[in-house]
């Protein structure tokens, strides 16, 4: 047998155990797995004795929809072993858009999906996927249909229920985007304009998702005091429609006393619907700074929000509600507290606030912390992001071990990012499994690879077996662990010996090879070949 790549005597990780085996790769596929395989010729042979060979990791929550236009190498992701990314989560994404909504969507996403080079010439999901493939990314990309982009394309930023015509148009646009190759429908129930959707709207979108047999992937309305009710809303929607529910980044924001209730809600829902979830292994989130504002602040779109943060009466109203709260509103400002909210990106003249807490900025400017947030949003024209610390490590680990959560990094490419951008996979496999034994190594790989592949219907990857894509990660188990921290987040984990995407090495011995063989699900097959880029 001939092979392009022969990996000899690797400790191959499966869902049930670890066994020493040879793995042969040819033409981008795994062609054989077994002990002491006979190879007539191999272009390259790697002695993998003592190294773990894992199927490529799949990031179920990636804010990488625009990053390849600026940096298609995606080193922060492939350097830890992610070979496939699910993009456009949280209802947030750059497509579909219209001529009227393109600038609005680009402006809204700038903090969470920062890009200088993306031309935004697409309108449909299909044309966006083709443009993304044209960047020749190093990793594979699979997209959600982002509900907020769909709603905005049909209704603008109206804070009301859709009429019959608008609802039909949204369902048609979701169906068109799924037909183009998207593999899930995402919702962001704290982001405009998706946050204006009522349960009936969610139900009708879910009908379309169910027809295409793809999951709903929601950031639920409230992950703090209202978390149980917010999860229950989507469980009911899926009970009524038959849709698969995959809950994004399961967490408890400032309410550790609800841990048992959360686990009971998830366990009970498993008996009634197809339910999966993902989690990043940290007790802090990272998102748009504008998520600290009450929902009404976004009525009318980004320009209207900018006018509110500059209007004296509206500023006072928002600050008052940020301190006191509103019924059924998550209120991250109060749940986390100004001392626990750190700025990770701030445009223009406010770059000096990056890495400072809201409390520190308030002290520096001699103002109330709520007004410090509002001022920062005004001065940056909403282009600001944050890290919000909300839970203890004990709560994070209990959710992870008890819920069976799969893995999504929720990594954002900010100037001072959350460490999860670089550290999610090595924290799960290197720390939780290899070192601390919270879960077994095979279970970690199930959560990083096979489980995500099943959620997305990616039958060609997720396990090491003949006929599967040669998306592979070879690691030194003695060295592989997360080293990224909140203070120093740009740290790729040690111990990543080799990462292949479609059989091509994209990462080797701690460095990117420059290869960009990633494929975008649904993109035109004649897109740019990145093998020599």
C-alpha cells in the first residue's frame, strides 16, 4: 500500500479507549488503521511512539466568520488542534444581508468579528460561503444561519413581531441559507435584533430547521436568574417542532445556587427532545460591551443606539436600569459587577482602556461605572468588547462533568482576547483529562471531535477510521496543556507536534506551516486551492 503520510506506532484515541496503531493517509483521507501495517512507499513517515493521535477537534462556537479575510492562517485555532469551526453562532454573522442592511450588520459585528480586509460584497449565504472559501482558510469552516441577520434582512431593526408576510420571508431565507450548505440555525437572544423575537417566531424558524434536520443553536435569553426559564423556552419549541436543540455555552451568570436546577432541567429535557450543548471551560465570558445595555437601547439599529448613548435623558435612563435591573432582563452589568468586567477592545482614542476593568475606568474618569460604560460605547461608536467574570471554577467544572457538554471556544480575535481563543482544547484535554482526570481522554475526544461531528452531520470526520477525512492532531501528552491566561492570552499550547487538515500539515512542531487547505461547507468546489498558499 502506498501513502502520502504514515504515522507509526501512535497512541490512537477512540471513543472507547486508546490503542497503539499505524495510521496511513493518502489523497486527504485515512486509508488504513492497524498494527504494523505494510507500506510499499510513503512520501513521509512520522514515528509517533508515545504521542497521542486524535481526530481533528471541532469548535462548536467560533467567532471566525470574518477572520480569514484578514488572517487565513487561523493560528490561534489550528495551533491547539481545531481543524473545523462552526461559525456565525449567537445569531450573529455577516450573511445573509441586503443592500440596505450591509453597513448596519458590519457596524454591529465590528467588536465581535473585527475585520479590516473583508469587502462585504456578498449578500446571500451562498455568496458569503464562496467568498470565505476564496480566502483559502487553514481550517475547515461550517456555518450557522444567523437569525439576527435573517431578521434584519427582512424587518430591519424593528422591535415588534413579524407579520405573516415577514415571517414567511424569514423562513424562506433560512431555507435558502440551509440549502446553500449551512448546518445549523443560531439565535442570540441578547443581541439585536434577534432579542426582539417572541416564542412563536422561534417556533416557526424551528419548523424550517427541523425540515432540514439541522439543530437550533441558541444563546438563550437569560443565563443569570432567568436561565431555567430561558432554556425551557427552547425545549418547548423543540418539543413542538421536533427540532434538535443544541444550547450554546451552558453557564450560570452569578447564580451558583441554581446549579442543581440547571442540571435537572437539562436532564429532564433529554427525555423529551434531542438535546446537546456546549461549554467553554472558563468562568468568564467575552462579548460586545454593548451587551451591558438594556434591550431597548438597540431599537432602530446601531445609529439609534449611538444617539441614545449621547442623549442626556436616555443616558440617565440606561444607567439607572443597569444598576436597578428590569424584569426578565439578564443584566450582565449587575450580575458580574464593574470590578469583574474587563475591556478587551476599544476603538479610536479609547485604546488606553484595554485590559482595564470598568471600575478602574470609572475611577480614572471620576464617573459612575454605568456612565463609564455608556461613555466608552459613545466614544468608540459601539466598537468595544469585554471579558465578564461570572462564575467560579467549581461551578464551571461541575457543569462540565455533569452535563456532558461538548466543546465550543467562543473565541474572539480581539487585541487582548479571552484566553479561551488559544486555550480551550488544551484546557479540556490537557488539563481536565490528562492531568486532573475529571474526565477520561476518550471522553474528552468525544466532546472535542466525534460529538460535534454528530451534531453537525459531518459524517466524514470526528473519528480515526478508514474512509474519514485526514483531519488529525498529534500531541505530546506530557506537554500539551493550556498556557494562555487572562493577563497573557496570546499563548499557543506546547506539545502540538502535528496538525493536518485534509492530510496536509498546517501546524508542525509549534509553528504554522503556511498551508491553507481548509474547506468551507457549501462553497463552490472550484474555489481557491490553498495547498500552496
